[in-house]
C-alpha cells in the first residue's frame, strides 16, 4: 500500500501538527512513513503545507509532486493543489472554508465541516483534529487508537491537558464523514 | 665560581631554544615577561598557549607549556573552544596586530564580548612583520609601508584601530590595558598588566587582554635605540598607555 | 466511539524525528559534549536541537559569531580531547574550509555537518546536492582529506553521525556528514536504542596543561621542509588506509543489472521509486548508493561492472559533481551519463524513470 497525502492550509491552522500526528499514527500501525514540511520563509505567514507518505514498503522520495489524497483546510489549497491529485485520488476539504470545487478528473470529493464542528465544540482551534478524523476515516490506514496515541508525542507537555478535547474532535470528524452525507464523485 | 651569585636567569617557563627574532624586536622581552608571570603564578603546568600567524607563530618553541597553533586571527576562537573544554586550564593567546586587529577582528570582539575566560597577549607594532612590512590596521597616519608606499592616508586606508579602547567598550567583565616595553619602567608595568590579564582569567573575573606596544626594527628601518625612541615620541601619543577596563575582585563581589 | 486504553509505551524506541534532529541525537548518543555553530537555513533544527539537548547531558552549546569562528572553537575543544561538532549549510560550509584543513592538518577528530541548500552564491534554501565537490574534494587549501558520509534517511542520519565520531577518533581526522534540505527537514521514525551511549576515548595527544609530563604541541605548521615532507607522507598513508577500509555502499537489485542508477542521499530516495517502477516494467536496472562519499566506494562499483552493468545513470541534484568520481572509478569501462539539475527544482521519480527508459533504449545521444 502507498498513501501520498498532502495537507495544506493557512499558517496557524495546525497543518504541521496534523502531518506529524498522522505520521506518528502510522508508526503505531507499524508502517513506514515520512513527513516533509514546507519550511523557512515559505511558512512565514500565508500558506503552509506538508507531505506525509505512508507505506508498508521502504519509502522512496519524501517529496511528492502528485498525491493520492489532498486534505485541504482552505479554498486556496483546493485551487492550488487539485491538479496535483492523482486520478482516483481523494480531496477532503474543510467545508466551511471552501466555496467552490474546481473540476477534477476521476476524483472523489469529501466535505467535512471541520470549522463548524469545532465551533460547535466551542474551540475553533481543534478544527484540524476534526479534519484529522475525517482524513483517517477516508484513508483507512491509521486507526483512531494509533492516531490518538500519537497526541502525547506531538503535543508539547504543557498542552497535554488538551488531549481529551483533541480526541473528542477526532471522533467527531470520523462520525461526520461516516454519515457520508456529502461525499460524491466528480467526473 | 666562588663569591658569585646568580642574579638573573631564564624563567622556567621558557625553553632553551634561542629566539628566532630580529635584533631589537620586542617579542623577546614580551616572551620573557609572559614566562616570568607563568612562573610567578605557578601555572606553567596548567597553561595552554595559542600561537597566531605572523612572526610569533614560532613561539610554540619558546614557552615550555602545552601549545596549540591557530590560523591567522582565529586564536580567540580556538582558545574559547579549549577553555570551554578544559576550564581548569589557563589558556592564553599570543597575537600580533595583523592577526588580531585585521583578519581576526571578529573573533577577538566576540571573545571579548562574551568575557571569555582567556588571556590575550596582543603585540602591537603597527606593521605586518612576517610578510614584509605591509600596512597593519594599527599603522599610524602618514607612516610608510610596503603596501602604502606614500604613507597611510585615512581617505584610502582608514584610521589606526585602537583595540584596547574598542574592546573595553564591549567587554564589561574584563581587564584590558595598554602597556609598552621600550624602557625599564614600562617593562615593569607591562609585567604587572600581563600578570593581571592572567589573574582575571584564573579568578574567573573575566576576559584579560594586555596590549603591548612593540618594535619592528626591520620593517621600521630603524635601529633598536631609534625604535625605543619612536615608541616614546610617536607611538604612545597616539596609543596612550593605561588601563581601559579593570574588573577587580572587589568590584566583582559587589 | 471511544478511544481504547492508551499504549504509551509507543513502539520501542521509535520516535518521529526530523532529519536534522536525528543528526543531533546521534551526536549526543556518541558522547558529543560541545557544539559551536551559527544559524543558517536549512540546518537550524540541528543547531537548536543541540542548544536544547546539550545542557541536559552536561554539555556546552555556543552560538559563534560566524562559521569561521565556530569551526575554530571546534578545533579548540577537539584539542582539549572532547567530542565536538559544528554544522552549517553551503554558504557557511564554505567559510569552514579554512577550519577543515586546519583540523585535518592538526589531526583533530571532529564532526562537521553540511545540510546542503541550493547554490551557487547565497542561493536559496531549497534542497540541492551542490556541495558534493566542496565536501569531498576540499574547500580548504593543501593536500588534506576529510572522510565524508552521505546518509539517506533519518535513521541513517542518526547512525552515521554516531559512527562519524568513532571514525573521527580512529583516524584523528575530521568527518563530514553531507546531508541536504530534504533529508534535514523531513521527519521519519528513528530507532535510537540500537546504539550504546558512548563517550570520548582517552587520547594521549590532548592538551590540558602539561602537568608533570613533557609538554605537548598541536601544530598546523611544520618547522622544517623535512618535517612537512614527513607530514604529507603520513597523511597520504592515512588517506590510503581510509580508502582501503572505509568504503561503504548500498546496492539494490544491482546483481546482474544492465544499468545502474548511481545516487546518494535524497536523490537516492527519489531514484528508488523510479527504479522500482522501471523494474516492474521489465527494465534491467539496479541502484547503487555510495554511503561513503570519500572514500568513494569504487571497489563495489567495479565489481558490479564485472557482473554485467554497462550503463551508469548518475542522478544527483546538481549540474554534475559526483559523476566525476563515478567516471574515475569505472575508468571508461561503462557508459556514464549524468542526470540532474542544480538547485531550485527537485527531480521527480517520473522524470528519472523517463531518463532510465531513454538510456535503456538508446544510450546518450538519441
């Protein structure tokens, strides 16, 4: 198996944390994984993105140009990266942040109203964890337990009190996508 | 040899190797003063000297303590690494003005600003000696050198650098003094300054630097006596002697 | 839905680590107690890791005013017998050339890390392998040589850095870890518990004040021509020993392959995808990865030529640097072409795959 995932959004949305958490989850699954961030002045303000490659084989390039999955946390990321998703790939987008879908060939679009769910939880900061829930549900590579095991590793110690909240957000995300209310194929 | 007493001899901290320097050069006097201080403070066994590029690169043969050769200007950085690695050692650099005030300016400024616990013996003779008499950062205005044969003109090559003054401005915890070795009285004062520059390190009070005005008969094209007179008449008026920074024990405590 | 009981043991010793940090931890594990360096992207995570980690193990971190000064501090700490390290990227690594030749001349063990970015000049912070020549062929003056290692994963960055300290002490010579922006920035699982905690071995030549022993002098200038002749003779002997004993490589699918892709570091990682795909489609292609970049693992490469490889595709993220070493190693016994671009663009597996196919069918000039 090979998952090539691009997570993209605004700086401040916790994009890097999502990537690292997913990578940690993959380690708990006993899989090979690489995480590659945008770095340096690239990530000063504006956009942020990272690549996570998960495989049961030795991983070649940590840098990818095309992806099996795009997790888009804002509209700019959908616009910019839809063309980088491989045929048959999936685009998960943070519904509240996104206005329109550009056309894509043989792509699956999945909405997850992460911002809305996080707002309902009275903590917009966990929108990324809601999205994470949607992402792992779609990928079906990293289990909920493996993912949440990783929280203690990627969150700094002084944030460990927030682990239960983050877990709850992940579960909400999984449930939202499970309902499958807004998943459709575009041709 | 009945009735004869030894009144003066080579310091223990000095080897038997003859000096390689030109007649009238101040390095010999300064080497001896450093060696006398090593003896008197009883630190030869834990001293590590660092040589620099220039005439004094050969002084690893003169001091009877552990020695490390550094490349041009890097002495203070090598000394920093060594002192951090071996805090129990007494680390000193011996650097000329071409070495310390030109190519090594960055290193000395930052070693001084860190108040690194090292001792710097800075020998200022206003000229690149080993390479054949080119202009140093310390060369006086109007002074003729092989690189500026019509004399130093501030519009083309700047003003003489006053390192002791400059470094005292960036190094609060330090002992920094300028001395000279052109006559007996000054030689005695120079020794005191060198001693204090070591003590400030040993007592963990700060960074120590003794700037010593020195001669270069070969490149000044003067004989020994004329050299000493030149220091008195021309050099000291531009490079005043004295202490520019003095972190005394008492001051440290209060 | 609930989260099951936590397994906080994690997988034994496996940690998600940035490549730069893996270097740092490898150094700490090897007993590195001193780090001197200057900030430059993309190596800052290593620098900051050492700033955090060294005080925890009783070590010393010092931010120097320049790379020039930093590597000379390394000289001092090495002369004092400690395990020590500095790191930089291209523009700063250039400044270290003076220090590297000094360390090699004084026979000081030290580890120097170059996390390459795209050059020339100030270049950009994106990844490239354009410091290959600088690391393997010099950077400083005179007949000196550093051992150079080229890791290709976070695990290897960790292990080879650890190994580098041993090699540095064994040969009394600086060892360079040649990483790059991709390797430095990426994160991968690293197993740290395979290596024992180490510390610097006792060294007889260390200066620490002579005590009651004869004094020691660490020299970078010989006193006579005769001494210099001896020095250079001994250096030559040492470098020959390195060449004999320290060649390291990895060969994948290489036995009997007609074509070998030769690549190190991040380019190897990218080319791995290309080679796997080409093999799936029936192309007789293998992969050869030099792990030691100096000495170049030419014996292994020559052996593979004897087993049938006749085409070597050298893939590197520069305009053709390592290809020189490949040509020297094979000495005309195989067709060697270079494929790569200088900084600013990272080759994709597809592009390398296309080049493999072209080379397989036609050779160079078609």
